C-alpha cells in the first residue's frame, strides 16, 4: 500500500516516557499511582488488566486528553506534562487512537471518517482519495466506502475506526480493544495491519481482555492492576492471572 | 444554500434556520434605517441648495395703498445696485398661486386674497455681512418689510434631520449588537450539541482554529443569505412606501432620488452581516474551546 511507503516523522528519544505519573479526576482518588514506564520507538505492547484498572485512563494520558496530576511525561522526546492546548494538535497528528466505542462521526461516510485526519492535516485531495481507498480496501470495506457508520455492523465500524487511526502513519498507535467486535479471522487480519504498521516504524499499544490474542503474538505486555503498571516480557503472565487460574 | 464540506453536521441543525431568519429581519430593519437616513439627508440637501444664498423680502399689503408700488420699485433699484446682491426680483403672481395651490386649491380665492409682495433676492455670497447689508438697506427703504433669510427654519430642519440620523445610527448599533448576540448564543448551543464530534476532531489533530473555521464558514453563509432574504423583504417595503408617497399631491413632498451611495450601502448589508457573523462565531468558538484542557 502506498500509505505504508510514506516517509514518517522522526524524533530522538522514546515514544512515550512516564516518570512517577499519577492521575486523578477532579478531587477524586488517584486512578493511576506512580506509573513509570518507557515505550521505545518501534515497539509493540499489549496493555492488559481487569476492567476499571486504569487502562483507558493510561491511554487518555498518552493521547493528551488529560494532564498527569503528578510526575512527568514525555511524548516523542518532548515534555508534554503541562502541554499548552494550542500545542497539542501537532502531537495528536502523530498519534492514532482507536476507541472502544469507535467514536466515528455518524453524519460522515466511512470514507470521510477515514479521510478526516488527512484533511485536517491539509493533505491534497488526490492523495487523500488514494490512501483512504487503499486502506478501506485493505480492511475489507471497499463495498462500504460511502456507507454511514450507523448502517455498518459493529465489526465494520471498528475497522473504519482502525483505518482512521492508521491513515496518517502515526508514530504511536493506541488501540482500546480493537478486536473486540470482530470474528477471529478479521481479528487476525487487523492484528496483521498493526504489526505491519509496527514494522514500518510505529509504536503500538493494544489494550485488550483477550488473553488468547496476547498469547498468540510474541510481544511484551504492560499489565495494570489497581492503578499500578507492571512491565512483563513476552510470554509472561501477570501474577494475578496466575492466582486466578 | 452554498455547499461547503464540513466535518460538523452544522447545515441541518436547528440553530441554522433560527439564525438565518433573525439575520433576515435584522438586515431588513437596518435597510429601512439606512433608507430613512438617506431620504432625510437627500431632502435636506435639496432644500439647502435651493435656499442657500437667497433672501425673501415680504412687503405686506396695507389698507391705504395697493402694495406700495413706489416703495417696491425703489427697493428693487437699490438692491439691484448692490454688489452683494446678484438680482432682486418680484415673485410673479402666477408663481405665488402655484406655490399656494397645494394648500388652498386651484381657485380664484388666491387672486382675491390680500397677498404680500415677495421679493426674491439672490446673494453673491451667503455671508452674514452680505445679509446684513441687504437687511439694513431694506429697513431704511421699506420699514414695513419683513425679511426672511431662511436660517431659522433651515436650522430647525437640520436639527430634525440630525435627530433622524441619530435614530438611524442607534438602530444600526442595536441591530449590530443583536446580530452579535444571536450568533454567540447559536454558536454556544451548537458547541454544546457537538461536544463529542469536536472532541474527535481534536483527537485526530484539529486545532481550535480549524473547528472555529467550520463554525465561522457556516455563520458567514447564514449572514450573507439571511441578509439577502432581508433585502428581499426590503424591496417590496420600499416599493410600497414609494407608491404611497407618489399618491401624495405634488409639492407637499419633494421628489427625492436616493444617491448611489445609499444603494451601495444597502447592497453591502448582507456582506457586512456575513462578515460580522463570521468573526463573532470564530471568536466565540475559540474563546470557549480555550477553556478546555
């Protein structure tokens, strides 16, 4: 695909670096405590942990929807701990985020949804058409380019959301349960897309509950439990899972 | 309406139509205010031109002599000899009846009335000195003469015209303020309605300016098209006024044609409304989004 051949932005340092980061919502209790982790360039991580453990909160820090309430955070080598609002857009253009609830724009067609990041970045229309068409064909939605999300199945919407996240060749892909609504064959195809992006230089973090998916691929995992993150090598199982078994 | 690619579903939302019609009404009101102002201004200019540099001397009829023919003759000779006067002529009886016709009708009554003689004096310069010379000479020659230099009533008319202008300006200021408020509230409502969509736009890399631009473009279209609709209402209203005034007897209302400047301002109103709406929407969105993380 042409989109996969596009030259990507380079930077010095790790993709994400958290130092003793804590997060709380308003005056509530901390949902993340003293998280220190490093996501190197060109890495692939699964993010696992029980519901409510803080997976989504950790991701929201990384896509700059929240500021850490404590600690320091670097993204693409730059300090973003207290990033000014008007500076965030340039960082977000190097991110691809896939939400559990997709967050597609229902008044736009699948094509326009996927084209959104490119158009916002001011990419020429011909390039937009070419890249979006190729990518939607890759995820098996060539028949549904002009369909609106509300007319698509959950799995199809998920693929549109994934296409939107990767169309800009991001430095970091954050995916929250990206294979939760598709059958195994499509899940594998989507994983293949993420691995392809990873090989081409993107760092990928995939939050998932799907243990079999984690076991199928030789990637390290970040396990989060009660707001504490633990980095585990590929193949290792978190202590709590062992306890549960 | 103009087709603009938008990432926000703004075209069909409820506030769109609401703003469109309110802008139409406001531009209609603004056009009427501008027209009233232009009309009064044109009226005044006309009067001013016909009155500046002239004096009217009235010689009342008295019971003893018929119009004091000698006095009049004498006065005309003296005035015409002056450097400050271009000419002094007696207003002929036909002209008098013509002037009085709208009030008294076309009847023999006019000729039977003991009308004063009017002397129309054209001045070389409309300076107080020139006026004073004529006044002094007239007082000496014909002590009963009444001198009308038009200034008093003209000043009052100017005052009235200025009042009209002030009202027209106030209407314009109110209309501008109302337009701004409408756009601010409609934009705020849309922002609340599309919070989630705007969040998505931000996450995929949109700056506040990009989002503000979408609202601003929508406001520009609404302003311009609402303004055109307002002028579409104004056209028939103006035609109706013109028709009503044409039914009034000639002479009572002077025939006034509005200057080209007036029509240019009227045509510019939709554009002004559009730009005002666009700038207001842009500022509103930026200000509100700046408060977020």
